[in-house]
C-alpha cells in the first residue's frame, strides 16, 4: 500500500487547489471527441499556453480492453482528440512536465496522468503500469473515487473533487484508497496527488522527488 508523504491539512489543500492547473480530458456529449485542457476546471483556459502539455501521450481503451494510441490537434486553449468507437471507453495518457523548482525548495519531477471515462462512470483500473490512477465506484447518483499507484491503493492521498454543481471539495483517501461518497448525478472532475521520494535526473536536470497527479473526468447517471 502506498502513502503520500507529508499530507497537508484538507483546508490548506483546498486553498492551493484553487490556483492549480491540471490536464483534464473532457469528452463531448456524444462521446465522439474530447478536449484536453490545462486548467483549474473543466473549461479551456486560453490564458495558458497549451504547448505546456503538448508532449502528452494519449491512448484509447475500448470495450474489449484493447489499447490504441490517439493523436490530437492543437487548438486555442486545448488539444482536440477524436475518440473512435462506441460504448464504454477510456481515454488516458501521460504528460511529462519535466523538472521544476520553486524558490529554495527541492527540485522535483512532475508527471500528470489525465483520464476520462466515456459511458458508464465505473471502469476498471488501468493496471500496474499506471503511475497513478483514479477510478470511480458508484451507481444511482452516488459515487466515490479510488486512488491507485501501480495498481495498489494510496492512503491519505490529497484529492479534490469537482462536483456537478460547480463546487469543489478537498478530501483525503482512507487506508484502501477510497474517498468519501458523493451524491448527485452529472459530470465530475477529480485530481489526486502522490509524492514519491525518489531522486534522479531527467532532461539533464536533477530532482529529489517525483510529484504524480492523476485526473479523472466521468459522468454519473441518475
């Protein structure tokens, strides 16, 4: 089982989340295309250069479990993706953001794992190859989320849930990686954090830890 290092108080997490930007895969209403945005909500932020996430690698997992690479086109404020097929599908990917350092703090490698479920919100985990993954678990306008790293539960993960009504709620996962249950049908957006105490070098820059963020967009039925 994985645990985050130095989990912050939920109140502080919520304050920080208000300013944070993450890549989200946002499907259209028909499930035929999606926008990958880099924003603090599920709408494109045209004030942010989309080139920041232009190295994102995307794939589609169809209803049979087959994975196929997806291509995208850069648009103003988002990456446009065609999503082939019908039925329950998952669009997922990895965004390598490189090595960053804020002030005198330790340098860190930043990796995002954007994901969206098209169709029923419940979907199987991506598996052991996923550095960080968020899955939905629920039915009948109730849902909770689970955070997994390499297929194993992450306890005490800082999770922010964007509710269908537009509000955000910061929570932490339990020992099995689950958030509390949320009520209400509609579109949810989620992001979760895991800090890995692992030093290394990437792109000619040294880092002392890896910060993983997984995002999920899904629709919960009534």
